[in-house]
């Protein structure tokens, strides 16, 4: 019998406030610890080497106060390196973070910096794997992403000339509206770039989101497959530091149910069975 051990703490939420002029930095952090040194806790109930998950929670809070950057992947790497240095019993780690989006809101007087709102359902994410078995903890993998992005366009999309048989009921759709729900994740060629703040880590998750939105807006697509491929090829062409980008998309386009006067069209919520499209592009 073989074993693979993992335990940790999930959903450690913090809000870092650093004065009126600094934008809040907020995230939900997960820590997963790997290592055969914890086997006795599983087989014999021997907890002498177990670092309590509540201790991990408090450690994340402390590291959130010490971390001075604003990159989710940088935060994950910072927490992971400090955990491995503090607790040598941990052989390897996976630290993940999900952004808690906070957008500044202008006051009635027009000033900003005090009032924020969390309105977008989509958010930045990061995941960093670290190995603590060498003299210095090292990052072994890093992935950044933007999840739950929902976009709607009223024109510029079609789906025609697809395979048809006795089971096909979908009509050909020319210049249709399109609603897309999408997750995008990417990896850097250089791991140091993936976890850096400042110029080396200038390709932030929001910048990628903005580029995806621009492609969605201006590209005349013949299918969602066609669209996500264009999104990926544009990103890889514009950012040579990226090694790969992966998409998972769902067609959430509403159903056309009625026409009104003057060219008005009425759409209803789509049936809860969504077409799913996946694509991974590597250099």
C-alpha cells in the first residue's frame, strides 16, 4: 500500500490596509502541505510533528502583514518560502490565492481612497508549488489566472456550416449575440517572472483580462473555438515571457424567444445545459 499525504488550511481571508493612499489588497488563501513525515499522525495518531492548521492560518495573517507586493503569485511564493523555512518538517507546499476584488468609488466630493466596492464576480487567481527538501526552498511550478469572466456581445459572432444529422436541432446562427463564461490560466517560461512584483512581473492578471476583453470585442468569430484560439495566439504573440495559456469556456448565450416591432428581439435565460470548450496553447 502506498500513501500520499496532504493537509492544510482553506479560505484564509485577509484584507491588508496600509493607509488612505494605498489600495487595499485582499485575498483568500489556501495552504496544502505534503510530506511523508506526517505519516505517523495518520497511522498511529502521533501528532508531535503536525503543524496545526490553525497555526497555518495565523502564519498567513502574519505574512500578509509582511508582504509588501501586490501580486497574488508573489504572495503565494512569499508565504510558501517562509513556511518551509519556519517548519522544516514540511517537504513540499501548494499555496493558492483568490483575489477579493475591491474597486475604488468616488465620494460625493470626487475624492477616492476611502470607499471601495466588490461588484465583479470575476477575479484573479494564483497557485504556486514549492519544494522544501533542498537547502533553500524553491518554487517548482506557478500558474496565474482569471476566473469566472462573463462577457456579452450583441454582434460579431456566428456559428454556421457545422455537422448535421438526425439529432441536430440547432439552427445556423449568423451574427448572433454571444454570452461567454470563461476561465483563463497561464504559465511563464521563467518561474521568477511568474512570482515577481514590479517590472519583472508587469503582466498582471488584470492586464490579461483586459486583453481578452479587447479580443472578444473586436474579433469576428465563427465559433467559440475560433474565438478562444484567437485570444490565446494574440496573448502568446504579445507576451514572449508566457509559456502557455489555457481556456475553459462555456456558451451562456440566451435563447431567442420573441421578436418585437422595429427589429426588437427578446431573449430569455439559456437552458442550464452549456456547451463547453477547452483549449491549451503551448509554445
